């Protein structure tokens, strides 16, 4: 599975994802760090990657064809809480099940939305 990790995801989580999924893109520390959401979305779509982020603004793309979106929305996020929620969410679905699926993980509830595109 190809994954794009937004710069707001803890580095320890990125390392764990890279260990599990060889094709993981992290823009932290690159020339693309700080890109606007629209440009990040263009990269995610063109490279057919699942997006992992804490930016709820990406939920607006749920109606477009995509390879999956995980958004972590916690009231009092800590590095370890984000880490745990991301890794749990990644295990929930197989690679083929992520297509057009948006998963929003909150403190006690998980919302899933999937388009039939």
C-alpha cells in the first residue's frame, strides 16, 4: 500500500508506518513541507496514496475518487494517542478496502464513510 503521511503526524508514527509499508511518503523536512492542502491532495491523488492526517479539512475530498483518508481528531491529542489511533485505523481494512474510504477517528467514536465511485 502507498501512503502519504501529513507533517502533523508524529515522527514515531511515520517510522512505524515506514517499517510496515515500504512506499510511505513523508514531506517533513523536504521542499514540499508546508504545502497548502490542495497541493497535498494533488500529490496524494496523482500518486494514488492513502492519506494520514490530523487535518479535518481533507474530509471535503470524500466525494472525489481517492485511495483512502484517515483523519485523527482528538480533543486532547498527544503523540502516543495519535500514534495508537493511526496504527489501529491502518489495520482495519485491507488495501483494496481503502479505496474511496474516509475514516475519522475521534476519542471514543470512529466514523467511516465510503463512496461507491
